[in-house]
C-alpha cells in the first residue's frame, strides 16, 4: 500500500517511555552542567558525564525505535540530536503533546481530554 509510509505516527505506549527517559536524561544533563561549572567536583563531573553519554545514546535508540514503530515522529529524533540534546527532546515532546505537531490524532485523545469532550 503506497499511502502507508506517509501516514503520521500516533503516540503509543513506547512514547510514554520516551517522555520519561527524556526527563531523566535532562536531569542528568543538568547535573552534569552544574558539576562541570562548579570547581572541585571532578569525580562527580566524570560520573555524570558517563551517565549522560550512555543515557543520551539510550534515549536516541528508544526514540529511533519509537519512530520506526510509528509512535513518534522522526522530527523528535532530529530535535534530540541537536547540540542541546535532551533539552531538544523535552521541547519536542511538549510540542507534540500540546500542539500535535508531527503526529496524527490519537483515537484515545478525545477520551482523555475533558476540554475536547465538551466540544
């Protein structure tokens, strides 16, 4: 079916994990920046640097799997791969959830949103 590749993704169960992992990675990244800026925290900088490096790679893999399974748009992966990393993924997720950017209308969305049920 030629139209299938052009369909917009619909957030699913894996998208929830993408959101959680993005916030965890953003917290680790923020701690890394904090310890890097403050003098005398060389060990903490190294630990959070490793945690951020491995966590960021894991986050990108999970987002890529979600995009392949059509549960997240590829633009979310692109936003994550920007120089700001997990900040880009959190912003992308917020735009997807609040504005519906890059995703199709979820059939469960109207049942979850009280303001859309009133329409």
